[in-house]
C-alpha cells in the first residue's frame, strides 16, 4: 500500500516536472493550440477553421489510435495480466488510500463529466454575452467527439475486459474525459479572460496534466482498466485536446490574449506599406479584441 502511494506521488511529480520542462525549453515563438487556432482563423475564417481543424484532428486521432489498439491487445498477456495481478495483491479495499482513489476516480466518471459540462456551458454562455454560442458549440462538439469516439474505438478493437465488476474498455474513457472535456473548459475560460500570462496558462496545463495523472492511477489502482488502456487513454485524450483547443481558439478571435501581437503586426505593416484594406477594417472594427 505504501509502495503504491509512493508511486502515485512520484507520477504526479514527474508529470509536473515534465510540464515545467516543456514550458521552459519550448520557445514561445513556436506557439501552441491557442495561437495556432487564432492564426488559422485569421487566414480561413473562424467557422471554417473550427470545422477543418475538428474534422482533420478527429481523423488523425483515429488513424493513430487504431494501430495503438492493435498493439495494446497484443500486450495483454505479457503486460496487462502481470500488472493486474501485482496490483491486486497490494490493494487493501478498506484503507484510506483506497477510499481516496475511489473518490478521485469519480471526477472522471461519465456522470460527473456530464454535470460539469452542462454547468460550464450555462455559466460560460452567459459570460460570453452575444457570443454565447461559442461555449455551447465548443463543449458540445468536444463532448460528443470524445464520448462517441471512445465507444467506437472500444467496439472496433473489442479486446478482453479486466475480470472485475464494471471494467473499463479501450481506451480509458475516464482519463480521456479529464483531459479533453476539462481541458476545453479551461481553454474557454482563458480566452474569455484574455489577459492571462504565458506562465499562468502553463500552470493551468500543468495542473490539468497532474489531474489526468491522478485519474489514470486511480483507474489502474481500482483495477478498472488494463494498464495499456490507461496509457492509450492519454494518447487519445491529448490528441483530441490539441485538436479542440485549436478549434475553439479559432472560434473566439476577439480575445485580447494576443492583441499585442496584432497591434505590433499592424504597426510593422504600416511602416512597410504592406497593410491591406482588410487589415485596416479588421483593426478599426475591433474584431480581434475582447
């Protein structure tokens, strides 16, 4: 039991450390989903960029997940069963640690996510004012893609389930729901506020990663998933998160998050004489400002 608690703490610290390392080592000019979405919207239009990114991202995710599913099925006897039996021998059903895991894992349950998504959509639709439809569409499409996509993959792979009550399928829905659904809600909040620094945004993503790490551990500790299903859930979840974070950012181009970049770009264009009439109209109408 103590060993498993140490493993959980180590995994969370590793997740946080990796997040900090990525934040410090990846140059800011490389951007990220929010900046990619904004850039695509300025080139293609908000709705077109949202649709293209969503469609392409989902297709690519499925193309990647199918061979991942074949691989994890082949590892069931050599990896999943030994890990399952080892964990089973260490779990104490009446311990405080087990109660903690039982509570924590409910945060990724379908019923919990359903409620959170509905409440978040209602609150954010009021907060977005005239553009109330953005959080409704963003949360609704994301929820549908994750849920239906996970069910479709489970049916296509049809792998054997763990020998426990109410086992989970491939890939882990709890893990992917935490990453995708909670992640897109965070994206909507960031775009709404529009003034969060890169450090604050990185902190939110690192926190989401740590939360997903805890969720994955609880699913394995409670023997609800094969270990390879949990790892597959991370792949599935993060790919869909990048897809819909980019797509949602394309819808909300009025955010002030990158307004400084737009002003700087307009100033450079005026100095060089390359500013287009469209740029002048967009700047004057305030399309890119919150």
